[in-house]
C-alpha cells in the first residue's frame, strides 16, 4: 500500500500541470484570435478606403 501514495501524488501533480497548461494554451489562443480579428478589421477598412 505505501506504493500508492507516490502514485497519487504524481497523478495529482500531473493533473494540476495539465490544468495550468490548458489555461495558458486557451488564453494564448484567445489572444491570437483577438489579434486576428483586429487585423481582419484593419484589412477590411483599408480595402474600403481603396
């Protein structure tokens, strides 16, 4: 049974790490999408001006 404790610890650590990574990735993607939208808007305005 003592072998189970480190396993649980590693699982918990992995879970927390994955959660943090997921949050970071989602934030990164959301920021990227926002910038892309802004870029698209800028391009559209430029086209309209021309």
